[in-house]
C-alpha cells in the first residue's frame, strides 16, 4: 500500500526558496557562522533545563551547558556511551547502594566567570527537587525529575566532591544524570538580587526569566543574542575546559522552522547551512545541487503508545497485536520516507544486548491481523474507532503527519477507523507527561511521541513500570503489569553490567510479547547540510556535537 506523493511539494519548495531571500539574516564574512534550521516551532528553553524533548537538549542543553555525565558523540560507527562530563569519576557505596560519590572536574568555570564546584551541583539538584529552595523552579521539574525519578538529594563533601542519594538502589543513575544541566548559581543570584516581586517566589520566577535571556552554563557555546520564536545566537566558548571540543565555528544561529518544505527551501536558497529532517521528496534535488545528506540509525523509536485505562480499545491484546501486524513498514520506508528509516520490531533490534528473545514476531501479515480483529469482534462492517494524538513537527517526530496518514490507511484494511488529533509539538510533549486520563488527551487512546532508547530508563522503565504513571514520568497509558514491575526492579538493583543486561533483555522481550506499543520505525536523524560545512560526525545518537564542525568560505 502506498500513499500518493504530494505533487505540488517540489513546486512549493521552489517557491519558498525564491521568496525567502529576505527572510533570514545575512552575516558578515569576517566570522564563520553556522545557520541551522530546526524542526521546532520555537527556540527550546534556554534557562538550563530545555523543553521540546531531546531536540531541546540537542540545541540549548548540550551546547550551552554540561552535566555531571555526558555522551560520547565522537564516532559515527560505535554506539554512543556515557562518559565523564563535569564529574571525572563516580562510585556507588558498597554498603549502601542508594549513595553515590562523584568527583568533580577541577578548573571549570561558568560563562560568567564563577567557579563550578560542589556547591553549584547541590544548587542545581535543588532547583528541581527542593521545593523550599529559593531557586526551585516548578517549570523545570517536569523535564528533569521525570528523567531521574529516584534522585532524592545532593550533599557537599568538599569543594570537588558530592554525594548523591537515591530513593532506592538505582544502577541507572549515572545515565540519568546526563539530563541535569548545570546553570550558574552566581548568575541566577545576580538576577534574584535585582528582581522585584511581592515575595521570594515571585522574585525567583523573575530571576529565572532574566536568566533565560542571558544564560550562563559551562558548555562549549555561550549565548550571544536571543529572540523567542525567531532565533538564538551562540558564540564559541574559547576557554571551554575540553580543548578538543572548543568550537571551530565562531557563531551558530538556531532558527525554528517546523515545516519540512520551508526548511528545505531555506537550505536551497542559501539562507541556512544545515536543516534537520529535510522533505523526503526533495532528496534527489538536494543531492543534485551538491548538498550533503547525513543519516545514521539512532537509538530511537517512532511509536504509538497505547492507553490502558479502563474502556480503552487497546486493552485487548488481539487488537494490539493486529495493529502491529497490519503495517507494511518496508513500504513506508521505501515509499513515503525515501529510505530514511529502519523498520521497528520492538524498541531494540536483533543484536542489541537488551533485545532478548520475543515470541511475538512483529512483521507485515495483513491476513493474520484481520483474523485477530475478527476474533476480537470486528470486521468490514464493524470498524474499531481509535484516536491518536500527534504533532505536525517536532524533535524526532520525523514526518508525523504523512506517516500517521499512512498508518490511517494501512489500519483501515484491518478494520480500524483511525482518527488523528493534530496539535503543536510542545503541547503534545506536555500532554505526554499528563497522561491518558487527563483532559488534555482529548479523548485519544494513543499518543504518537517518539522516544529515545539510549539508556534503560528512557527506553523501557519510564513506559512500562506502573510507578512511572503521570505525573511521575512517561507511562502515559497507565500500564500496570506486575511482571514488568518485577523485571524493572531486578534490572535497576543489579549493578553487574552483564546481569543487568540480561534482566533488561527479559523486560524488553516481555514488552514485545505484550505488544505494549505500536512499533513503527527507528529514526536515522536525516540532515541536509551545505558542502561548505565540514567535520560533521553523525553519531548513533539523538544528539550531535556541533563543536566538531568547521566551515569553509
């Protein structure tokens, strides 16, 4: 089954390219400037904990900020793994597995010149965990605490050593900490001291608002200018602590461009140098014009996440399995997406240490899908109505509208009547944290939010463990399976890597056998980039290191 391509798309791209010459800023030739068209509709938050999912982390997290731990993004061939960041080493206590000691990197300063030390770590932990702390900011909690739900507190041991305590033994903590970015306490205090407000809470909110416009982290890029919804200008941090990652480009300009055709047109017209997720129909022209195309399989899944609340049509495992068998993923890949995806048969594919041995084989088998639906009471004259929330664009969402329309047509052949509720990406992401029971679901019994699969918590735990239901984390559909809970506990409390991998493989196999999601694709992070841009390393990650990039005149 194929969807008809939009024959006007190429014409639209050409028209946009001609008409956009005055829309994007030209820059002087004296400095090297990399202009990037993002899929986001707005600049991700800049105050230290970005919104807009991992696109936020990619552009306003890992650029201006560092965390205690980070990701190795230096290779296109090897898996991206956790490496030291602002912490040089860490160890769990042998006698008490809820306590971790982190040794901090000496000689690091924030962009405002203030020192990075244990006090700064404690301050940043408490900005999202300690509600009576002056710097506590509820708006940063949802995108942080939900990604490290066991972290309870931080304590200074000495200037270069901190102790972190978790609510329960948690072998995933060092990975989770890649999401806690370190903002400058001194810079925030400067704004707080100048703020006006009726009380401390109002002054704190004012300080964070001011900080977002003039941010200070420890990252390789520093904020230079910021216009919400329009542009963020970053300049290289020449004194960055990791000399190998001092940016080779003088300035990077980030531009929100949520529509794929508009991004592609801006690239073709020379108004940007780099676009995320170009329009698939434009790939031949881009190649012909000399633009470089980058793609690499990412630890990432494009799914439908099912509601499992009372009355949901997805509570019947026959229906969940039927949906997974009714989609021709190869047809989607070769047709609509021009090869830019990897068909998903679970969160992890064969060969991955967390794959396990599922007994349910996810493949295209329309006859088997129809048979399951008939057993569940549906057929040509009795369709099952399902409703999915999705977005028009967004971080890792690939081409969400055409892809969902493809699913709509495919599932119709297996007696589904699919309704789509299309909303703005950041709103969808916010609704994701609120859950299927919340009014924001608007009657949807599935949600289409892509997810990263780089670590056990992100890939499995936050969706499958019953205790991760909203508002704690991202178990949007309120899955409550005792087997999943037992396997999560087993994996989390296993500190031997091989034994932990075995427990995670068992958990993943159980989730596939339960058809927990409608698994569709793994993203390959397609990017189209001007030939003037060199040194690009497309890692096997949702993230990318802009510090490695160079530009020729």
